[in-house]
C-alpha cells in the first residue's frame, strides 16, 4: 500500500495535475512500452499486443479541491470549488495552498464563533462559498506567495485501518493504483493496452473524452470508486455497495449504461477465478466510461469500481480485499480481452 499512500497524498486538482502526473509517469513508465502526454494533460501508456484490438483503461488522476479567487486586505484567501463538495464536511479542515511555495492553512467559515451564534444562526447550513483559508500571514506576505488561480488541496495523511485504508483523493487514486498493479500483474495479452491517467474528470469527464478520441479503442474500462453506503443512516435498498464484498461491476450510472456483453464477461471471469464481486447500479454520478462510450462511432465500455465510504471527503475509506479483487479482475480481463464480439 506504499504506492497508494503516495498517490493519495500527492496534490493535483482538476486542470493542475502536473505533480501527480509526474509521480504516475515514473511508475507507469516501468510497465508499458511508451508513454505520452496529450494537450489536456492526460498521461497515456501503451503496452503493445498483436494489434488485433485496442483496449483503453482510464483512471482519473485529478482530485477535487479549490482555486484561489480573492485575497482580502487582511490576507484571508477566498476560494472557488473545483469539483463537488459537501460543505458540511469542510469545517475546521486543514489545506495546502500551492503558491510559489506550499503554504499550510485552515478552512474556516466566514461567520461568528459558535459561542456567539444565536439558535437561529446556528441552524443555518454552510455553503462552500462561505469558507475562506487562513494561512497565518498578512496581506503583504500572502500577495508575495499566492496568486489568483493557485490551487488549494485538502491535507490529510493516508492511514492503515487494519482491513481498511483511508485518506484523501482515493477518488480516484485508488483507481490509478488498480490500473498500475493490474499492468504489473498481466502475464500475457494480445490486445493493445492503453492505460490512461485522465485529467479533469471531476469537472466533466474532459480528459477521458479527448484521450479516447485519440486512441479510438474498441473496448473501454473506466476504473473509479463507487458509493459504499453500508453505514448507519439510509435505507437498505439505497446502499449501492458494501465494503469487503468484492469489486463492483457497474451496470449503469447517470452517465453510462455498461455494455452488457462486457459486464457478462467480467462476471464469468470473476466466478471462474473466485474473485468476489458485486453488481452496481448508481442513480447519480458517473465515471470516465460516460465519455469513452460516446467516442466516435461508439465504444463497448464498462466501469470497474472500488466500493468506498465517505466519498468526496478527506477520509475516503476502502477495503484492501476489494482493491485486490479489482486488480485481479482487471488483469484477468486484459489477458482474454481479444476474445469475443462485444457488439449488440
């Protein structure tokens, strides 16, 4: 899990993925025949086969975060969200402002202290726009180190929780981890494999759209997290997936309906190789598969998901056995992906 720890802790919001891309490039370069980076910043590794069929794997490397939008006369930094946040999860969190140097800071609400709030004020739900960053400096110092457009990322160390792991940006650094480990584990393959660490997924699947257009694959596999709502609160039928019950094979979400033949092949492989799996129907949200599927004349696309609790927080949590199942299923599929016809 040392690699997953580094992936989790390395910064890279949508549109500013250069630091995380450099880390992934160093690892991917050991596993593929060649790597390239396109104009949108996608890192693309090619592992050559017989040329019979192209399979694209996509795991987005961007994380949700913020961008500096204003610095007031006291040095407090106002921010714009890059990706979707639950404002309730942001209070009293620590962040890093990536200016001319990395500055530690705290997220705070532009409101009175809790001790001074009257009951009605205390009931008011916070909005992301209510937050600012305090880096402990006055305006003159901040202006020397921070500029409008600099990125701000959440700060949280990756931790081992026994059977589980937790940290920031496991959405979707765990998908990147699964991709790299599966490339390492594949024994033989006839398909040309294109492994993509995609950009700007959190703001509209943009990197997957451009990279899949350039690759023009016959099959596309998105790697991402999905909701594990196996915690107190919510109805049984709303749980989507549970930790520890295996990799999730997505049937559909708000952006894509998985190719039924690819889904069936994944189920067969999981059963043949005794890989635990669960089926996923997600009513909201989507993955890179939504962009890949609609490329050119169409792609047979599917998503392989890692069940994750507390998505889009700094304590995203996965089960190690589910991660291992995802690696094994992807590697098994790549070894036989040259077989079969996935057209309707």
